[in-house]
């Protein structure tokens, strides 16, 4: 039997019976993000453990951006905004689980730039594509929290999106996207 449990968020899933999962709570999109741990029941020679500690196969590694990658992203964002005409923009980097890992604002960027950057980062990581590539998708536009204007790009590991970079505030979304792509290249270094 397997079950999933969301820790630290507002939604908790637990196994009710073999193959049955019940929802113990619900959350709004603004609730704190959760970490998902998938637990597989095991019948190995160590009572479900693989001999590598108490939890063995009950945990799985999750790919996230390193702190050094986030520092590179921050520096490149500021430099790229300067190179592209001293843009008044904000950058948000969001992990796959919805956790915001980094927010950087240039001086004099307005409050709306954070909202735009956050929604672009969310859209890029959720759908694994640049937001500009999703602009014609009417279904995605209907999902709360998404924004398909240019300026969001995914960060991928082995083809799977692990984070999203969102930039908002430039007078043209193509400038936001150029800055986001500069940041992506700095992360990949």
C-alpha cells in the first residue's frame, strides 16, 4: 500500500484504505506551499527499510536550485536589467513545489512588477515552457495564478521543470523575457 502526505501546507492526503486516498483539508492558491513525500510500503529484508537509515525507500531526493545558483541569478538579473535600458523590473524564482526561493527588485520598480513576475514564474514551472510560448493557450489563461505574457522561463533538470524564472515590469514583455533568459544562462553556468 502507498500513501501521500503533504507536510507544511494546508492540504493533507492520507491513505484511508488500500488504494483509497481521502482529502483531510483544502487550501487556497495563496496558502503556504507544501512538500510532497511519497511513501512506498516495503517488504525488504529490513522490514521495509533499505538498510540506509530509518526511512530508506520512504523518501526521495528532490532537485532544487543551489544557493550559489541563486546568487548568480541575482547578480545577472541586476546586470541584465541595466544592459537592457535600466529597466525597473522584479524577478521571482519559484521552485516546482510553488516555494518562492528568490525575489529581486531593481530600484523604482512598481508593486505590480512583483505580481507579474510571480505569476510568470508559476506558469513557467507549472507548464515547463516559456510563458511566451503559452500565450495562445486559452485553457491555461483560465487557471488562476497564471500569466502567459512573455517574461517567464523554466529551469529544467533532465528535461523536467524544477523552477521558474519570472520577470515583470519592462514596457515590453520581450525585454522581460530577454532578462529571464540571461538569468537562466547564469544559473546553467
